[in-house]
C-alpha cells in the first residue's frame, strides 16, 4: 500500500464581494489529489482536499516542499502499525520534516490542503465516513446532526439595503436559524444595514456580525457600544487576529458572545488566544479552520489545547463552510460549522440532497469526507485525478 502520486492545481473561487479588509475578485484555492494504489469497490482510492476561502492557492509550496517529502519517504513509514491503512500523523510528520517552528503563514494552508486529502483517503480505505472513523478513534459517539449558519451579508458593490434584506430572507427560507453579515466599514454605514437585517429577520433567526479584523481598539469599542444593544449571536474578529490584548480589552465593553480564530493557524496560536485573549468559555466561540491551519492532525492538537484550558469542543464553530469541518463537528462534537449558501462553489456546501432544517443538517453516510456525494464538486476533483 502506498501513495503513488500527488496532483495539485489552482482553481478560481472569485466573486464580486468584499469584506471590510479584502475583496474576493481574484480569490483562488489549491485542489489536491492524493492517489493511492489501493482499490475499493472496483475503483482506485484517491483522497481529495482543498484549502478554505480567504487565503489563496498554495501550489508553489505544495509542489516544491510538501508533496515531494511524502513521495520521497519510504512507503512503509507512512502506514499505521497494522499496515492496512495510511497513517495521517506519520504523513504529517514527513511533510513537516526540516520545517522550523513558528511563523505559521501560508505553509499551514499548503499542509492543511494535503492533510484533508490524506484523511479522505484514509476514511475511504477504511470504508466509512470520516466522522464515524474520527468518533471511533476518540472513543465517542458520532452525531450526524450538525448546526450550520449562513454566512453572507458582504459588501456587494452597487447593492443596497433591499438586496441585503432579500439575501437574508433567502437564508430564512432555506432553513437557517442564524445568519451572518459583514461590518467594519464604519458605524454610519453599518448601523442601518444591521437594523434592516434585524427587521427582515423579525426574530425568526439570530444575527452574527463579522468585522474581519478591520477595527482598531478604539473603533472596536465604539462598535461594541452600538452593537451591545442588539441581541446578536456574536461579534466576530473585531481587530487584528494576533492582537490578543485588544480582544481581551473588548470584553469590558461587550458582554455578549464574541467569536474569533479563523486567522490563527496553529495549536500554539490557539493556545495564545486562550491564554491572553480574554475569551470566555461560557459564551465565546472559536473559529479555527483546519483547512487553513495544518489540517486535522493539527486540529486534534488544538482540541487538546482547548481541553487543557477548560474549553469544550462544542464552543468551536469553524470558519470555511467545507465538508471537512462538518465531519469533524459530527465526529468530535464541535458546536457546528459555517456555511456559505451562495458562495465559493463548487467547493463549499453540502452533498446533494442534504437540506438545512431548523438550522441543522444531517450527514449522509458516504465513505471518506463525502465529496462523491456532491456532483459538481466531484466532477472538478475527478478532472484532476481519477
Ligand atoms: Mg470571519
């Protein structure tokens, strides 16, 4: 049993939207196929992976360092003790050979992309859905019912409040109970947007707001004083993701739930957030996204960090809206997952036929991560390798 080839390509996920920090007009991602010599149900097992929106494709790093290290390793050194499946942690260690600690930037995205493909292959070789394999490994009961919320409400050039209200209405119509919108361009612009959305929701769903790290401490406090009068689901990523003192100071001005973590890419960074960010385990939310932060091998270390700091995995609702985090949520008891009903297709979203009901989806029992159940996505993946 061995990995015979690793293919990668860069795919566009551009769209005409912007948050307070970046626009998505040139956004890309890396798509990876880990090709094995294993055959299941008459088909060669291939694991697929991609990185989340928000960071760009990482083809250079994948081609120059991380894929070659896996292919250069002795095949037997990448298997588990039984020799009947690949070992994700051993493959992860092979990828990270000769990498210094610290500086978790684009490297963590490249590794996370390959790691997703490896776990997909491992679950397919085992012949079971990844969330069931994960639950078993951790001695837990899997729960295929996962909370999801609708992320949108971007700044769309040329669109006004009516379009924003219509978008939020469509999320309600599709079964969501929590929706999210972008803020951070200024209170004068954002307060009418927030009020318009709350009017449209009419108490039938809760609203979360996301500043995408745009605000200074002073601006974040000014927003907090405005926002705390509304019954928000959370106030997200107010300031720079690495400014833990800013995050800690905000709690004095904002008693409601806050959320952050999508731009922290290692268990060490997660630990620093919990040590120094003043995050409150009884109400705040953690959004680390494995597909940007060294993958599921590392995410399991992050969950260990949480446990040591007294946090439940149920306080995690990852960024990204991909099926990998849905599997982790269902397998390891996370609080849910982000979803982008109208964006970043075909990579984001759910297998065909999965519907949101009362803010939850139910995971189908598909081997691996479940990409084969999403016809538009698996078509793109099989174009890369079959
Ligand atoms: Mg965000």
